[in-house]
């Protein structure tokens, strides 16, 4: 039976991918250094190898011992601001780490490789819907490492006859279960949760953008939808040895920051805390919304969950980690 190794499988997104792959009947092993991952997220029936993607000996042993035939590479550093401050660290972890995993895969004859990429590869877009043909101009070292990663995966696939896919995530939110929620406070939904829990007004960074309500518009996609897209891609790679795909994962629908905060206030019951507008953050594009046509065509995949579902599931996870929020 084919076995897939999921790097970063103890992390927020990786754990959802593992859960969905197991539900689909796939054999899975997780490799994670647990720097940001949590071992309790890994199902009891899934082997966990603790180690770095930069450690070739650990990779070789994991691939050999678990007879790995495909790799889903989720492991990466992913904070945009941190990448600006620490570009060397991000290039080492995200590019050198990917290169090391690919070298191990090629030497072991692994024939399928799925890479977690990001909409950060596009940068400051000026288009109604971002297609896979939209020019890429990343605005951070993080985005640069993801674009370089796509190039590397594609080149290795062509050179070594490996079926490959790179999936560009848009704004990921939500949780399949409270204990799988995102523990970080780096994205807009947990940032608003944090303010509301402290009984403070949530912040809107700029309300003078060229959008209907003046706030930025984004494409939010439920992490369960992200995971189901990985399962669809895994199946495609298993069936098509010549696959070489680069695909957006999004809903194809834009939601403004102001609209999102209204949904969050409604779900949390904190309607008395109106948002407060402050200055723009540098580098925030006015609108970034995915075209999801190509992934529907190539994989037969479409998103299932709406924004309210994402917020409600994310709030359940937040309350599990912050009991004072529910009491409030």
C-alpha cells in the first residue's frame, strides 16, 4: 500500500491534512520538528517521526522505515513579518529544507510530491480574480521562498519523472475540531478574537482602500476545505505519474475586513464592541480573491464551507484555549 509522509503534520494545517487523508483511507506517517507543531494533534494510529526537514539522516530513515512512496510537504516557517526580519532563517527552513526533502525523495525513488505553497507568491495584485496565470511578484521573503519552492518542485519533477503539485493557499481559517484550532495570533480572525476577549475594540487597518466599504477584501477558505483539496491532489498524483500542477485553493468569493468583523461580533456575541479604524499596514493589497476554476477542472474540487462556519469553528477552538473568552 502506498504510504505518504506529511512533513509538518503536527501543525495547524498539517494536522488537518493528516486527518483528512486518514479518513480517505490513505496510509500516513508524520515528520515534524515540533517547533510549532503539537504531537497531540497527530492521531494515535499515525506514526510520528520527530526531526527536522534539514536532517537528511532522519529523512532517509523515515522514508525507508515507513516505505514512503509520496510526500506532502507542509512544513515551513510562515510569518510574513518575521520573514522580513529574518530572511536567512526563512530561506534556510523553507528553501534548504525543501531541497533536502526533495533530495531524499529522489534518492529513494519517491514518485509523488505535493507542495504547500501560498497566495503570498502573487504579491500586490490588481485584478478582480487571481488566476494561476496572474504574474507572481512576492512582497516578502516568505512569499519569495514559496515561489522558489514551486520552481524547485517543478524542476525536480520534470528532471526525475516525479508527479508534482503545488497548492497556493489563500486565507486559511477555522478548525475541524476545537483541539485542532490555530494557536497562533497572526491572522485577522484570531487577532479580532484576542481583542474581543480582552473587551477591547477590534482594529481595522485602513478604511480608505478602493473597495465598496473601504476595507481590504480577502478570500477566506476553511482549513477542512484546504485538507480535502490535498486529498484530491494526492489521488491525482497517484493516478497520473506525469502530473505537474500549480493550483489555487480558495472559494472565489471576497469578504471585506469590515464584513468579517461583523460576522465575528455576531458569532461571539460581542456586538457591543464596534471596530476601530487605524492606519494602513504597509504592503496590504486592496483585494486578493482567488479564481477557483482551475482546481475545479483539474481535481473536481470546490470549497464547501462559508465564512460563518469558519468563524464559528475557530471561536470554539479559541475558547478551548482561552476559557475566559467563553465566560465573557
